């Protein structure tokens, strides 16, 4: 059983707010086998994603092509891992929602009810609730 599922099963209820430089960035709430991770600061998310990709800046055309291929491979691997976690959460009856400023963007686990997003993700355990907000967070 993956660590994410073990942690989700252990958490019964509570609320944690995470701050960076005295700015609230994440709020995590748990109750009744449901965990909501609410992003409060878009800039923090962008900085975190940029920091993860910092070493991948390239100069030449060949390097840019290699970097793009690597990003696609990383995205495929990340989706595969996310899919596994979501399906395991679903099996044990746990739901994780990812929100931005209180609006649910993605639902993982047992309460996910995908319509079209299952074609993109390859699973019924991931629902993209707000494609617009998901794109907004990635820009």
C-alpha cells in the first residue's frame, strides 16, 4: 500500500494551514475519509513548479527538443503514479480534492465521477472538476 494511502487512512479529521514568508499558501482539511488540499497562493505554486524544473533550462534547438521529450516522459510517469494513487484511494473509500481558493479543481478517489476526463486520464478515479482552473494554475 503506498504511503499516500496509508497517510489518508490514518487522518481522521483536522485542519492545517501552511505559510511561506508569512503568506498562507496551502490549507489542508480532513474529515470523514475526505481530504481537501486548497491552494491559496497561485504564485507559490508557480514558484514551486519552476523550482522543480530549474535545471532543465536549455539554449539550443536540440537541447529544447530533448527537454520537451523529457517533460512529456515526466508527465506520463506522473500521471501513471497519480492514477495508481487515485485508484488505491478509491478502493479504500477515501477522497482527496485539490482546490484553488475554495473551488474544487480535481477530485481523486472514491467520490470522483469523471465524465470526459476519464478518457484523458485513463481511470474513473480522477475527475477534473474545473479544466479552466486547472489551466489557470498551470499558466
